[in-house]
C-alpha cells in the first residue's frame, strides 16, 4: 500500500513539474536556512561545553560603583585567588591568569611567529581538563611553556618536548608539553601557548609589584567549585573579600564580588548597572525564531499550492472513496506524497547547506561543519523530515480527503468561496514576516551608519600602531627611534603611548581637583603618552594647547576631553590642577570627546599625560607623499635596526576602529540574507498561486478580451487580489516591525530614530516585488489568443 502511495506521489511530481519545482525549491531553501541556523544555534549553545568541568567552573567578577553608574568587571588583583582557595571550603581549586596577549616565539632564530599566549598558574591545566598530546602539563618551572598542537607543528618538524624556544626575543623557555587546541567555540579559542604565571612576575618591576598588590586590577581569577549547586551559596560569602582588602580609595568604589558560572560567560555576559541583562542569547533566540519562520513560510507554499489545486485531484479522491478507501487511508496517501517531496527537498537542502557552509562560516565568524557521521545528526534529520512533512502536508491531506464522492463524480463539486480564505491568510502571514525582516534589517544598518557617522575626535586615515613586545624595542631611546622614523621619509609623525587611540585605557577613580565633592567618584580613563601623541593622532582642540617640549612644565601637564572638563568645572578649566597616582598635574588643553569604547554607547572622561617610563605601543602617521607599500618597508627596516628579533606586525587605525562594528555588521548581514530568502520564498509561493489563478480563469480572460477588455485591464484584474493581500500584510507588518526594532534599539545608548521613510520604502519595495512576481503570469494570460481559451472545455 505504501509503495503504491509513493508511486502515485512520484508520478504526480513528474506530471506537474512546474508546481513540483516551486514546492521542492521553496522547501529546500527553507530547509537550508533552517539547517544553517540550526548549526549556528547548536554551536552557540555548546560554547565552552567541551571543558569537562564546565558546570562547576566560574570566574570572579566584581560590581564597582562610579558615581551613579555600576560597572561589572572581571579584572581582579593577583592575591585574591589564594585567598579564595584557602579560606572557603566551597572551592575545589582556583587559578589566577593574565589577560591574553600576542607574543613572539622563535626556534633556532629561524621560524618566528606571533601567537596569543596566557600566563596561568599550574592548576589551570587540570581545572580546564586540557588534553595533552605530548609531554606533560607541568608548569612548575617558571621557564617552561606549553604549546598548542598547531603552534608546535608550525615551529617543529618532530616532537618539541625538551627543546628550547625564545620568548619575546628575551628568554629561552623549555617546551614541557603539547596540548590539543582549544575548540573554536570556547573562550580560549585563540590561546596557542600557556606559560607559568610565576614567569610573568619576573619580566618587569611593574609585574613583580603586582604579585601582592590588592589595588592592581590586572588579572583574571578562575575557580572550580566542588559542586554545581554551590554557586549561589558561596557568592554571599565572597561578596566583600576585595572590599575588606582594599585601601580607602579602593573601598570608595564599593567592590562586590560575584562568581559568574562558565555556562553563562558567552550567552549571558552583559551586565547593566550591576544586573545581568543577557547578551548573545538574544541573537540565539532571534535567529532561531527566524529559522523556524523561514521553514514555516516554505511549508505554507506547499499547503497553498496543494489546496489551490484541489479541484484537479477531486475526481481521484471520489473514485478512491467509492472503491472503499477510508478517510484515514486518503490522509496517509497525501501525507506520504508530502513526505516524499520533503525528503527530496531535504536532500537538496543538505547539498546546498554543505556548499554554502564555508561562505556562511565566514559571514558568521564560525568554523562549523556538518556532522555527517554523528548518529544524533541522523536522528535529528529524520525527525526534521517527519515534522516538516507533517507541517507541510497535514492541512492539504485533511482538506482533500474531506471531499464528497457523490458531488465529485456527478460533476457538481465546487470549492467553497471560503476555501481560499486559509490560503489568503497564509499569504498575508508570509508577506508580513518578510516586511518585518526587511524593516528590521534596514534599522540595523541605519543604526550602524548612525554610529559610524558619530564624530570620533581623532584621525584614522594613514595612521598605524605597532605593539612593543620585546625588551630591545621597549628600551630603545625614544628620540633616536623617532629621528630614524622621520629621517626615513616615510613617516610624518611618530609617538608612543600605553594604549593606542583605538584600544583600551587604564582607569582611575581617585582623581581629585579643587572644590571636588568627596563623595563623587567618577570613572576617568587615563593614557600616558609622549609629547607627540595628540598631534600624531590629530586631536581636535577646543581650548588650550597641545603638549610641547618647549615648556618643561608639560612633563606634569594633562590634556582632557570635553566630558572631563564639564565634570571638573562649568567654566574655563585651563590652568586648573588635577591629582592622581599621587601627583598633581596642570590642565593645558581640552579636546573634543573621542570614541574609545563601542560607538553605540556613551563615552567617558579621558585624561592624557606625558610619561616615558613605559610604553606599549608606537603610533605612526604615514607620509601621504610616499606609497603605503614603500612606507611600510622603510618602517620595518627602522624597527629591525633597533630590534632584529622583532616581528613587524601593525594595525591601521581605520581598520582597528572598524572592528568596533563587527558584531552589529555581522548581525546585519545575516539578517539581510535571511530577509532576501524570506521574500524569495514568499514570491515563489505567490508566483505558483498566480500561475494557478491564471489557468483557472482562462475562459473568463478569453471572454473579457472578446468583449473588448484591454491587456492593462486584465493585468489589473488578475493582480488586484494579490495586491490586496500585500496591502493587508503591510498594515500588519509595519507596526510589528516598529515595535521589534524599537525594542532592539533599546540596548544602545546612542541610537538612531526610526524614520517613517523606512516603512514607505519597504512598502513600495514589497509592492514592486509582488507586481514583478505576478506580472509574468498575468500578462502571459492577458496576451494569450482568446480563441484558444474559448475552444477549450
């Protein structure tokens, strides 16, 4: 019996190639989107789950108060790990770590690579169940190092265990082991080497002083609890640990400790005013819902075309019922045909998903793969086919099996005038969904452009910065280095600083000035730099002047931004004194506010001061008269002159600034792709319905043409029904899109206003797309010879 069902189903597919293609193509596209989104959602939900103890691992965070603002940070002082492990029984272990940073590693002075490394305590390896592929996980010797499998393969032809590599062109470290690379969907995906934290404290005096300093917020603290249920129990106990150890200045920011579980790091990593407000999880929900809706739209196409063509199969139903077929058998037949078509669509969708996955990975910044051999994937695929087949075929099966055999065989069967109502409702649903996606995508890109148009307060073109990673370059005489750069002819200006203008900054809450309210503890960002930093970056001065070597007092001067100036005084601030880090400094200039954090949020007060004690970055403004390639070669030769072991790695300022938009642009591009596919699926369905409607009204069109109707009148008549449906979809979709877009924009402090033009443009676009879709069939029917249609019976 089932063989008979599938045989008839296959014959129906072959006999009605056009409708079958529309159905299979629509379903395949919907399934492809669902598969890709499903892989993305699965990857996101399994973030960090590769670690054996992921449900018991956590990280120490702190809520700190600056004025009326509560920030949540995961920077902690070095001694806190030992304090937690020794004083609280809930912790099985704790490990301190530095922040990830790129370092240079070289073997035999031949192969030199720059990779991201992390300084950790020895217990870090066991806490995170890191898999060793060679050697041991020992990091007890401060001159040892663990390499990832890919880094080891890049440096050595054979086993690297026991061999020496040069680290940051300063010390020789022995490779004690090789570990399996961290999974791409983990917090440590970029980490290619692990080093002893003890070695970190020997690198410089600054690092050494941080070892027992409770005021140096420069580390991470990871904890392993004895039981997953202990997170809520231990948090009240460790809440005030840092507060009790802090100085008066430290206490002023009221640090309150929390243990943030690893399972929440990726998806729930956003805090606002000390409250966890979610994070990446909102995109998981958003794209998951989009995937379901796109698949649903494809199923709607199948349902619409199947029910629209009901009269074509009414006689078949009548004959089968007369021959003794029960309704449940007819339902099974039509569901079997649906299942056959869905299976063909799924196989096509798998091929399209496999073909488009590399492109999708690039767009989504992922490294996903289809798990062909995973039994769970096979079971999910079978369930997916069955569910989709039921969704697509259940209504047509129930509808077709309900026909009365007497009316059908007597030729008196006519579909009810209300039979088309469900089809119209589903078409409206399709286009409402498309309109919501189109408007939402437009709002995303307008928000991105709105942020890009925000004044940044510094120059970006023709400027690059270089990280100082070796002792030789760090100890180079600043004036000698600067003169070499300028004399090369490739450099217009050069400066050094603790942070690049597009990077982070240090922060202080203990900044004071005259008549300051003692209760006021604003968060102020600091950056030490050379005299030439403002000019090299093109700072825009509102008051006062730039740093100058002609004034010896400028070594104790500061330049502040407008936000800092308003904080200090409502009037002129030039000449006023600031005190921080135990030293008083004079304000000599005020610059325009700059975009230092994400452009979608408000910025903070900034202070720049002159210091040559330590610098981490070189900033270079290129000579516009020299070609970029030539300029880079000359800059590299200068770097090599001062440090032959340094790798020449640089970042252009405009590209570094652009990375601040990466997340939003990625979401915008993904939403655009899904919006285009949604409108395509909707148009595919309406094209099929237009084709069927034209074929059903062949005689009517012929009679109207004979009676003098013009091609335009016939086109307008045939298109009007569809345009009314699109009109209803616009009326429903526009308010819904406005609500959803408004909710999405609420997360940004700096956001665009939603203009009515977006809705007008979208409405016109959807109307034009619909007209273009249906016009082919309607014009084809209107232009046909009426004699041919009147002769047919």
